[in-house]
C-alpha cells in the first residue's frame, strides 16, 4: 500500500506543479500586456488549489473542492485583478492625454485669436494712416 500512496502523492505533486506553473505563466502574460482570456488566473488558481487540496486531504473530493475554491479566489485576486488595475490605469492615462490635448488646443486657439486681433489692429492703424496721408 505504501507504493500506491507514494504514487498518489507524486501525482498530486505533479498536478500542483502544473497548476503553479499555469498561474506563473498567466501572471507573466498579464504583466507583459498579454491578451489572455478573462478568468485565466481564476482557472489556474482553482487547478492549483485542487492539487493542493488533493495533496493535503488525499483523494477527498471535498478537500479538492475547497482547495479549488480557495485557489480560484487567490488566482482571481492576483492575476485577474492585475489586468483590471492595468486597464483602469490605461483609461486614466487616456483621460490625461485627452485633457492635455484639449489644454494645448485651447492655448493654441488663444494664441491664434491674439495674433488675429493684433493683425486687425495693425490693419486699422494702417488704414487710418492712409486716410490721414490722403486727406
């Protein structure tokens, strides 16, 4: 029986390693700006959690389900939330850029308006000078 227990434990360790690797890869892909499907962190965390649950509780289905639930929550909090935070930061950066463009547009408009007003005044002075010389 000890051979079967060590084989089960080795299988559990392999499952745990694969799950941990999946979470790690998903995290790397998310932080590098990847386009992974939503929920990758949750699914990978659930797989790793199920492996840990099996490792800790043996072949207990309840233990595996609890591990999957906890792992899924942990995966969601670590990997999937990073994507949401990055998107929020990108939206904020887009709003900032739009605000800067608007401010620059307004500044250019005021400069152009001032230049136009100066040209109108110069033209009026020139016309006045011409009238005075012609009279």
